[in-house]
């Protein structure tokens, strides 16, 4: 069967619901589409469209991209992961733990396209040095509702909202086994991380609109583990990764600040830091008029992390440079300040 015929058959499978859980609502995004690297990109692909795009990329890559269903959400929607590369250095990206923070997800699709489908010489070399695993949209139920939490009407969470759901990004405490994790999707990420054993783990979120002390708007923020139990060497490595993030986004026309995050061990960047990952948070700012560029910035950071990990240059970065990343200032006037706990 030709590749074109297989993609057409894939479309039939998605339309028939064979790649999504029966409970999933296949409602297409009504958001205006944007352009990233000359491509038209849906910033909020539906559950069905995400499944289609992942499997299409796998077909177009001729096997370089491997797509897996790592489990199901509380409402039965698939949680997908994609893996590309066969190198020794292992990198994990996670997108959309919070359902209403979507832009890391289309950036992940574009990363897979660039390194797995475009067949460039630099991509082939990259994939010989690194293996990249991506949990693409960790919270499909939250995405469907455009809310932060997963969906669990029986939830009585310490972090989340009673009768609504759990804040997945508070349930990565290494002391809690995945089978005992009350936040279903967090347990899926824990299992994937444990089986993959990444050197670097990067978690993509979104924040409100903020400025620095001089009034310049922040387009993204980053932070490394701040829990006191993380080994200093692992903190330093995460800081090196954070500097790579800053330089890649700033070099792409953005402006990165430090994120004012907490030290609770259940936050992903702390939990996976405690496990020895170079664990970093990236928060893209919610700037509707800059949405195209925000996706491009996330893509730039994914590529830069992979490239510097592949050639070893991330280890040559001075971790003290992370401390010089400017602090995030107050919310911009006229915008709603983020009401979430620090990620």
C-alpha cells in the first residue's frame, strides 16, 4: 500500500473513532490557525486531530517516529507519547499537563516533523546522538473542557478543586508510586519517565502576561528544581538547560524571565529533579496577538535543547548564568494575573 493510501486509511480510522477513546468528543478547534516556519499550524488541535497528526507523522517518518498510547484519561481518552531518535542521550518533553495551556502541544508536533520527517542531514546526525520522548497533551480531559485540572468528579484533592479534578502538576512526588497516584494522568507520566530514564526532562506550560522591572513584556519564563533535596549537581545541570532555553527563545525574538516557582516536591520540575533528571519548566506567556511566535519559541527551545545535548555543549554552559535571567515582574495592566499556584 502506498504512503498516500495509508494516510487516507488513517483518516478513516480517526473519523471512525478507532484512534481515540469512544468517550472522546471529536470537536474540531475553531481557533484561527497560525503560521510557524511557513506552515499553517492549529494552535489547539482537537483530540481526534491530535491522534491523526501523530500517526500521520509516524507514517511520513518511515518508522523514525514511534507513537504509543501510554494509557487513558479518566474519561477514557488516549494519552499519547511519541519517540524519535536512537542516541544515547535521552530527553523527555511533556506538554499540556494543564488542559487550558495548549501551545506546547503544536510545538511538539512541529518538532517531530522537523527532526523525524524532513530528512535533513542535521536531523539525521541529531537522531544518532539523542532519543527524544514526548508526552503530547498529558491532560486530554482538561483540554476538552479548557480548564487546568484533569476530570474527576470524585476528587477531594489537596491540589485541585473538589468535584472537578486534580492539578496534575502537583502529583509527581517520587515518594508516591504511580499505582497510588490519585491523579491518573500524572501516574502515566511517572511510569513513562521511569521506563525511559531521561537525562533531561522539560515540562511545557503557559502563564499570564507579565513585565520586567523596566516594563518590558515577558514572553516566557523558565525555572529549575528549587526543592532542597535535589542534588546540587542536578540543579546545576537543570540551570544549564534553562540557559539554553533562555538563549534560544531570546534569540528567536522572545524575552525570558525566571519563573517564581515553589519548592514542593510534587511539582514536576522538583519531582523529576529529585530523580536525577535535568528538570526544567517552561511557561509560555498567554499573548493572543503573538500566538504564532509563542509556538515558534517553544519549538526553538525544543530544538536547542536537543542540539546542545547532542553535541555536549549544554554541559559547557555556566550554570551561574541562570541566576542572571531577569526575574518576572508584575502582571501587565489590564490583564488577569495568573490565579494558579506557582508551577
